[in-house]
C-alpha cells in the first residue's frame, strides 16, 4: 500500500480499472477460471455415468412442464438445459461478438472478412472429412457434429496456454468461433429439426421485427426486451427450430458503445439531486441514470457472463458429457466411423480449413485482406478450433441415439483433449523463437487500429521524454481526479524505467464532479506560458485537495513565476481555449473518464499499476520494432 497525494491509501490499482475491464480482457478473465470449472463438470459427469449410469440418465430424463390452461410446454431436464439455459450462453457469445464489432478490432469492417471466411472454411473441411468417413452409413446424418468450435472452452484454453502479448489473437478466435456457432445454429434449425411449423416461425420473426421497431424508437427498458426474448424463444421452440438461436440473435442485436460524457454528466446531476433530497424516488432516478450511461451490451454482459461461465455451461457439461467407458467400448468406438469422423474432422479439418482459407484469401486479395494476426497464431487458432465441446454435443444429441450417441460423445471429448494439447504445443514452439520472430509470428503485419483521434503534435502538446521515442503514452487527465493522482507516480516510475518512452498530458477536467478542475487546468497553462508546465503539473498533483485560486497563485510564487502575469492569465482565462481543444480531442476519441491512456495511439484497457503499463509498453515496443524491421 502507498500513500497518494490526497492522503488516501492505494494498493497500486486505480478504481477506474473496473470500468476499463469490461471489454474482451474481462471476458477472457472470466473464461480462464470457468475453463477449470467446465473441465471439473466434465470429469464429474464421466465419473457419475461410470459409477451409476442408471441414476445419471434418470436424473436428466426427469420431465418438467409449464402449463397455462390447455397450453403446455414440456420436455425433460436435459432438454431444458440444452434448449433453455444454453440460450443464455449464446446470448453472451453474441454480446461479446457485437462489442468487438462496435468497439474492438472488428469495427474496421474489412478485418471481419478473413476471420469470417476462416470460420466458414473451418466448418466445411471438417464436415467433408466426416462425410467421407461415414459415406454409405446411416451415421452420415451426424455431419453437423464437426462444425462448431466451443467459444467458452477454446477461449479459456487460450487464456491458459496462449501468449500474453496481444488481444488480437483472442479476437480472431472469437470471430471464428462465433461464425461457427451462428452457422451451426442455422444447421440445427434446418437440418436437425424434426418438424417445421411455419406459422410459429413467422410469429417469431414478427416478434423480432416489433422488438427492432421498439428499439429504434429509443426504448431501453430491460424487462420489455426480456418479454420479447421469452416470447421469441417460445415461438421458435414451437416452430421446431432449436430455440438457442434466439440468444445469439439478441446478443448480436445489442449495441455496444462507450459512455458518453453528456450521459455521465446527467447521471451526476441526478445523484446530486438525491444527495440534496435522499428520497426513494430520487434514488431510483439516480440508479436509472447511472445504469443508462452504460450501453445495454455492457450491462447485459456484466450480469450474464459469470452465470453462464460458472453455472450454465458446467451444468450443460454435467448433463451431456457422461458416457460409460470400458476397454471394449473404447476398442469399438475408436474403429467406428462416427468417432473417427469427429476426431479427424476436428483435429485435421479445423486447422486445414482455418489456415488454408486464411492463406487463400490473402493470396487472392494480393495481401489487401490478411489475418489480423501472424501465421503461427493462425495455426494456433486452427488447433484451438478442434475444441468443439458445447455445440458439438448439442448437435450429437439431435443427430444420434444409443451407441452412436456414446461414440459421438467420445469423439468430441477426445478431439477437445487432443486439440488442447496441440494448441499448447503450437504456442510452446512459438515461445522458443527470438523476440522479433515471435512478435511477427503472433502479430503479423496488419496495421494497428489507431484510437487516438487527434495525433500528438510536438508543437502544441505537453511532452516528457525523448522526441524520437519508440512509444508514446498519452494521458487524458484531471488534476482534481483522485484516480489520476494515484496513477501519476506510476507514470513517473514508467518514464524512469524506460528511456525510450515519451509521455503526453492532455486536459479533461470533469467539471460536473470536480469544482476546481477547470481552474487547475488553466493554471497549468498559465505556468506553461512561462515555461513551467511540468513543474506546475507536479505541484498540482501533490496538492489535489488545495486547488482554489489562492492556492494556485501560491504555487506560482513557489515556482518563482511572474505572479502578476500569472494572475492576469487566470483572470482573462487565456488558457481556456487550449483546455477546450484537449476536451474536444477527448470527445473525438470517445474518452469520457479519467485517467484514460493511449499507447502509440491505441487505447489502453486495464489497470494502471506499473506491471500492467509496463507490459503494454513492451508490447508497443515489440510492435514498433516489427514495423521498423518490415520497413
């Protein structure tokens, strides 16, 4: 614990980190732990099925029904899990995919093309292998079992065995897996539906149309969309199509966007009203105001993701992964076309499809379209694509029964285990490369998306560090913000430890919550007019609790500045335009809170402790070295 300038205690991580961890990094953090829970549930299902197979089957065949008058919706417990609870799994997958599409790597639309086509290639080749092995057998109907990559399991394994250098690899895998999942759900709905009731399907489409109309009208009430979702789920179920498609569709339709500064200011006003009159009505208004400042995607993912990762997916594994295993069964299964088709489809077809199509698109486009990662990383994603646990088991339960179902489950489990080992080997080999080759193998040569809307201008920006530094760290900050005060000594430590890093300060006074932030920013500009910006910057952070005009003038005297000139600068608000220009640049970069960092133009997500920032700076250096070598 260290002492901050305003006298509070600090553990080395700012409270702002909780807001910064909402994107893919938090998604993957949850998946790391949930992969272990999922593995435990799978082992538990296998142990249970081999100790007492009859009790295992009887539990999941327990009938459950919902009745309203003469209308009844009923299925067994396994059916409710596979078609009901798993809807929320696909909802979370859709939410994260939409977030990447709106805010992440995929917001540059041409970057969607390669992973999307790679995902399709990673389905077609395994299906072709399965059909070739099962041709002439009735088991060929199970071709859909080799299509999908398990998003949760694959991301969890990647978080455990993969590199820590970049999020691009995770985004590429996520996109491939979502394409798999979406296409698999279409296949489930069309090829594995025993009956198709067009009237119910048209009702489901009508419900979605009304929901989109309501959303276009600006309604953002969660309970209303919950009603739409439940109604659509029931309609799709009655149509004969697997209703889990509703979850993915609703996730993909849920916008993600950063909190706007105007929304945050309105939330502040509502909280102030509550602070003045703490009534239940104003408390409710403040709560709604704070929640509405975040995008629906943020709110839904924050709520559902832990439940899905730590409860729903493990329960699915417990209900579906149990098979009776003995030497006779293993000998028969590993010679059966069902098991062999699934294992070879996943372990051979997935890497060949993903890598082959990525290479083909790159060659045919003459390099204009290329994977967002290096070719070794594409191979790692191909290996991870062989983890087809969740959706593959879901399709297997629809396509097979009896012994064939048990053989299919064994094939899925075998492929998942072998693919995990294969991915670990790929990334271990990559780790043995030299730093420059490892970076090229993982990152590739595609350009980095720049989030900083206004580039650094040496003639106007306030800079510390060498002008020719490989890495530039830009901070949007507020002199009265306690989180900025906590991050400031970390920045100084970062600069002291890295001689090839330069630092840029830009003003973003949060005037709705910090009464003296604007005047402090203008005081820093008044000092800059006399060549003492950084000296004033440091003093302001040392005295965050004393930023009145008299305090600011005293700091000018302490620095030996011309106080009359300093007072005149403040009185005439000569620095207001300079501060406003920084605020405008923050708005263009969709910055709404402080501190917000950009490293080589890319927005930094995560904590601001020295270890996290150092890791980010090292990654930026590696990227810069790779670009320099390429040029």
